C-alpha cells in the first residue's frame, strides 16, 4: 500500500503543477486506476484468505 500511496502523491503533485487540461485529466485517470487496482488486490487477497481458511474446502 505504501508504494501505491507514494505513486498517488506523485501523480497529485504533477497534476497540481500542470497547466494543461489534458495532462491533468491523464494524471487524474492514473490516480483512479491505481486506486481501483488497490481495491481489487485487497479483494483478491481477502478471497484467497477466506478460501484457504474454509474447512469445507479442505
């Protein structure tokens, strides 16, 4: 999670310093992509953890 937060912070800094709308939109979309990837990673980890501890699947 620390790597993703660092990336998001860097993208926000770049977005804030950019004067072109297209660049700001790109940085914003990249932030959304990173956040969505993190949500999916957490969901997959939770699913793996849940399935590995499910005694009916042993």
